[in-house]
């Protein structure tokens, strides 16, 4: 119990409550109905540089909510009641979705109506007490450092493709970059003399991350020895080049490549798993959580909760193994 309390205090120290990036930022159409207000909400997401995938998911969720309310005769937000939203919750729950899907479908309710209230479209918020189902904490194992070492050493660096794969894995593990950030990395954003790279993350937010000596070494070899051969005479600014057409390696292909190399190394990991491994191993070696937050490009500490919990689980396991006091 004491450790759990300490864990919660440690996490709260670095984590702020989540707030919508759209609150007070949507240009609402005056006297609009729910359908038009939903379009205003989606337009604001695009302006705020949400990813296309996020916009598509939110659009589907919001369309489902608006259609349900229209079926109940509610075409304007001022007409929506607490009972309408609870009926929507019951309708979704009865479809027996998983907890994660249920949470995804219901999250749009408070977000949409909170934004309507912030924009003074409504003055009585029917979603003020709308509670989302709490997702259970799911512990996802992270590869240890020996397994990561085996993964990094898997590619055959005597070939151009193998040299590229080694440089890619080293860069992903060193920087904790997202898959899209790796795919969009260009030559002008590398500074190998300073061992840094400029990444553009979610919302087109730019950050400079350190590469470290290992990633820098393999990048230098890849750029000099392998990349010119992979280009096949093409002109391309992207760092990572596919092995067949001499063009930029797209994000899905990059993710598939990492998964395939991992399978060959007899480990299971994805591009995002390398990002988690980077953060977790740095925390285990004493890096400050706020430095990890900066490296990963998180705007707030909320997303660090998983890594902090992983480290606390390590502490618990160590405590149980050592059995102090006995």
C-alpha cells in the first residue's frame, strides 16, 4: 500500500490533467444545428494540426453521436439533455464492445459539449457529469537491454539494405522517435557533427533530439556506403530509402521492416515498442522524467505515466527479490 501511494505521488508530480486542445479555439457558426457544429469542430481539429488518422476517428465518433441525437429529435445543442447522453451511453454499451472501443466511442461526448460550453454556444452543459469508463491498466512488457542489443545486431551490415536497417534501428532506439517522424526525416534535418536530428512530431511541432555516438556512427556509414546504392540514381531528400524503387520509405513499410527484423532476431517489438524501450531504459538508468518528456515530444506528462509505472514495477520486483528486513 505504501509503495502504491508513493507511486501515485510520483506520477502526479509530473502529470497534469488532460485538457482538450480545442477548448475555446473553435470558430462556431452562429445559430447552427448539431450537424454544422460538428463540422466546425472537425475544421478546428484540422487547423490545430491533428493527424489525419485522429481526425478520421473523431469524425466517425461525432457522426455517430449526432445521428443518435437527431433520431431523438435533437437538432440543436440547446435541446440536448442529460437523459439523451445517458441514452447514447446505454445504446453503445448494449453493443458489447470492448472496454477500449467503448471508451473511444464515448470520449467524444464530453469533448464536444465542453467545447460548445467554452465557446458559449451552450450555457448549460449536459455532459458536465458524463463519466467515461475507466480503462484498466495494462502492463505491456518492454524488451530488456540484451534483447535490444540482439535486435540491433541482427541486420547483415555487409549489404546496403542491412546497413540501412542497422542505422534505422539505432536511430529509432536512440531518439525514441515515432514511426512517422522517422519516415519523414530528411537530410537537412540531420547534423551529424553535433549528433542531433530535428524531428517534426504531432501538430507539426519541431524538436531537436540527440542521436548519440552509436546512431551517429551507423548513420554516417549508411549515408556514405549504402544510401547512394539504394537511390539507384534518383534524387531524394528523405533519409530512409526503400530497397526496390530508390524512393522514400513510407511509414507503414518502415514499421513492417522493424517488425520483420525483430522476428528474425527472435524478439517481438514494433516501431512504437522501440520508442517505449528507449524511454524505459533511460528511466531505469536515472534519467529525469521531464527530460524523457522532452525527448519523446510529449506536450504534457500524462503520456509518461506508462513509463513511470514500468519503473515502479521494476522497483517492486527488486524489493520482493531482495526481501529487506529478513
